[in-house]
C-alpha cells in the first residue's frame, strides 16, 4: 500500500511538472498585429507598404532572446514560377517603436534577407514590442502578375531551455499590367535620385525640393495624377515629422487643374492634378515640396518615400515612388536686440532730478535640438560714467517679461537688483522650443548722482540643460 501511495504521488508530481512546463513555455511567445488589420501582407497598386507590430512575451527570468527573419518561400509569379521578386521586397525598422531591446534594422529600406537578425533583447530579456514596415519598391520594373510567398520571424532564447517560437506570415503581391509609366513619368528635379529638402540651403529655412511630372502621350479622356505618403517621415533617432509640416504645391500648371496653394501631404491618396475633360493637359509640371515650420523639427536626417499614381478610365496605375529625405541641420543660437550678444546698456545725460529711466532688450532663441536650454545674464561692469562714478546696485533693477506667447519659464518675474556676475533669466519648455522674451532694466537716479552718461556691459549666454 505504501509503495502504491509513493507511485501515485510520483505520478502526480510528473503530471504537475508537465503542467508547469507547459505554463512556462506559454510565457515565451511572439505575436504580431497588422497595422491595417488582417493576418497576411497584401500589396497592390493602392498600397505597396504595410506595417506590422510584433510583441514578445517573456516571463522566464534573465532569459535573453533574439528575433530572426527568414524567407520560407520567395515571392514567385503564379503564372510563371521562374519569375520572382527579390531585392524589390524591402523592410525597414520603425525607430522608437521599441522600448527596451535593440532593433537592428535601419530606418531606410533594405532588401528582405534570409536569416536576418532583427532584434536582440536587453540583458534581462524584458518583453517588448516593435514595428517593421514591409514594402514593394520600383514596381514599374517588375513583371506584372500575381505573386505569393512566405516569411517567418523566429523568437530564439539565448540562455535558457525555452523552445523557439516561429510565426509565419503569408505574402500576396499584385503588380498591375497597366503600362502607366509609359504614359506619365515622375522624377526628382535636377537629376537627383530622390527628393532632398535641406532647410539650411534656403534663406527662409523652409527648404525646397521639386519633382517633375512628364506626360509622354495623349489621353482620349480625363485623367488625374495622385500621390500618397505610405510610411511616416522618421529619423534614425526615432523622431517623426507630422504630415502637416510637409507642404506641396504645383505652381506652373497651365492647362489642367492643379493644387497651386501650399497643402500638407497625406498618408491617404490625394489628387494633385486633373486634366481637362477631353484629356488635354500640360506636357510637364513641377511639384514643389517645402517645410511649414522647420524650427519645430528636431535636428536630424528624416526619410520616407512618396508614391505616385495615375487614374484613367476607372483604373489606378502605379507610377512608382521617389525617396524623400529631409536634412535638418542643428540650430542653436540666440539673438539680442540690437543683434549683439555683448549688449551695452546706456543711459545718457543723467541728472539727479530725472525720473526712472527704462531700457528694454528682446531675446530670441532658435533651437531644434529637442532638449531644454537656459539663458543667463552676466553683468561685466556696474553702471559707471567716464570718470568711474558708480550708481548704487539697488538703483538699477532688472525684470523678465513675456513676449509673443512665451512658452518657457521666466525666472525674474519681480524686479531685482542688477549686480555683477551671472543671473539665470529664462528656462525653456521641456521640448526646448524656440522662444522669445523681454528683459527690462530700470534705473532710479540717486539724489547725489553726478550728472553724465552711464553704461554697463552685459553678456547673454545660451546653454543646453
């Protein structure tokens, strides 16, 4: 009986152990969610770019892990299996979408490769999520037809006995046989391979770059040309540009109906040019791109691409895409009215009988570093005249005031004496936004003042926090 009891206990222990093992395995997992819904990657003329968010689950202590991408089956043409899509099937990492580990893919498009290391967790294997954007590029160079294939992402443990987890994703691609690129072509202006906007190259800092649309043949009926931004505009550091900050217009169209006012670009298909009802149109026109508010962009290099389409006879035809790059150089500067950081505060022809004298300085800071900053005042000399006579400190006061919706924090809201040395005047908002504020200096003449001209030299310093 005792032997049987031991066997029963041992059997129960085995059963419990199996249950616990299955529970432990269930805590090491990988799931994914299509940003536009569904369970497979589908590409067609309306959308040649799709995002997927992957999420890991890991409750095994100190279980580091990695995620690799594999090609289970290349993209093959259904009617002609010898024809495949290889380098035109691309992927990019969505920087900033992960929180803990290291997302290894760059922010620019690279061809999907077999056994590519995608992600490595932190040292403790913390559960995380990240977003990848898959796409089909240069579709005008591909053989029209229907393609299918499969990729997988494999979650591998690095230092535990947990079992790998594989998630297979089906891919469907439809390359239309439209011949649209023979009728209309889009290219970057001035021989460039992409649309490059560099605000530093323009006087107004808005930057400018053009694409040229060329209409190569005649149409018997109306048509329209459209564009869309299939993926967000993102920097390598994971910063984004809001679509409202990228503007476009068509300034030189004569025959057709074009958007000739600066308009924000959209993630959705938007019509930018329409022919006349009989199909007559300009032989060529320019799409001008610029920034609405460049100072709101954190310094860095941002990338995306713009996809173009033609709609004619009820069909949408893919015209291809142009890479977009926005190069925002570092801006961190202070201007003092009148435009001199070493500003001399002058009070002329002072007399003991004079009432209070005021002197105002306007401070303007331009910054796109995305980090807070501060402005300090350094008084190099007291108020003195040419003979070295000084005005007492308590008679010379300073105060900071708002100017044109000042965003930051004014530090001298009450009048204080202007003494030699440093004084903190202003701290920006947490985003380090460009800002303005005023400084007022007030002088009260003492009764024993010696008449004459008095001045003080003051320096203003801009510093990152």
